[in-house]
């Protein structure tokens, strides 16, 4: 199936975000969880920048994606949480961390105010992290539709992987889709999940009008005998 994907912009605040009313999926996860890699694997090309160094930018990266004959939608790649590092050379590290956390919160709030569907990415090797648990609680409340994806499953053996998925599902109380950007495992299922999230969470002005109600029908009279 043909996939088109392009990077649109990096948003620092609500006013930077697109205004054409396309459906949106927000991707959330800890820094280094593999968000950029999952985006690139999904669209089969390098639109998102990956890196081995955690604590990248505090901006939301917006990608426009079309798959097959489907309607275009936006993937909103939110900044990773969990590495509130002070910039190098910052004199007051605590203040810098606070400013960075505030910036993070501002962009995440701006994105979720648009009621996108939410996808939480968690690292398959680390079930039950407090930060992921908190993020899931929050996303579930803020997004109309939300789901969890476990990344980097290629790093786990069979037994470990079954145990990890069970642990996630019991902690987060939802099913978790295993994927690997390296082996391609789970990507087809992730597309199916994305299609489901998109079709269930169209924003009101995007929603197709409901089908007309059936006309009230009068049961046919029995012919008099
Ligand atoms: P982001 O910070 O969440 O965008 O994470 P990245 O996509 O930049 O990935 C962080 C690191 O994890 C990089 O070194 C990637 O090569 C690695 N990585 C990402 N996805 C996978 C995966 O599915 N399997 C493996 N083995 N490594 C991965």
C-alpha cells in the first residue's frame, strides 16, 4: 500500500499547530523509547530524526501522512518525557529543569486540547515505570481514543517478552501492542490500530454526517379474508 509522509513543522505552542482540521494522532513516550524509529518504520522512510542521545527538543514535530486511499492525517510527535536535563553550561540547573518541564507541559496541553487520538509508546524491556503509568493515566483522560504500544521487542527473548507484556497489561489495565522498528514486527497491526483510532476519534467538524434515520414503517395490513 502506498504511503505518503512528510514533515510539516515543529511546534513550540498551540498557535504553530495546523488548522485544517485533519484527524490527529499524538505519540507520547519517554525520551529514547523509539518514537522516531516507529514513525520512520511505519511510513517506510526517514522522516523523523532518530538519535542515541536522550533529551532532545521540547517541540512537537508534525507529520502529514496518507496511506493508500485513506484520508490524510497528522502524526503529532510530542517531546519525550523523563529526561529533564539542564542544557549544558546552565548555571542554575534546577531552574533550567523547571523551565524545560513547563515548556513540555505547555506543548502537551496544547496538543491534547485538540482532542487527538493518543498513542503511548513504552519500552518493552521496562514494564511498570512510574512515568509511563502517569502518562497513561493522563492520556486516557485527555484523549478521546488511546492505546499503548511496546517498542523494541526484538531486544527480548520469547519468555521475557511474554512476561513483560503481561506485566504491562496488568499495570496499565489495557492491551499492549508489541512492535519492533528493527524487525518490522507489529507494524501492520499498528496500522490497523491507527486506522481504528482515527475512525473512532474524528473531531466533530470532521465527522461525516450520520446516516438518515429509517422512516417509520407501518406494518402491512393483513389482507381481510
Ligand atoms: P525517540 O527518542 O523516542 O525518538 O527514540 P529513537 O527512535 O531516536 O530511538 C532511540 C534509540 O533506540 C536509537 O538508538 C534507536 O536505534 C533505538 N531503537 C529504536 N527502536 C528500536 C527497535 O525497535 N529495536 C531496537 N533494537 N532498537 C531501537
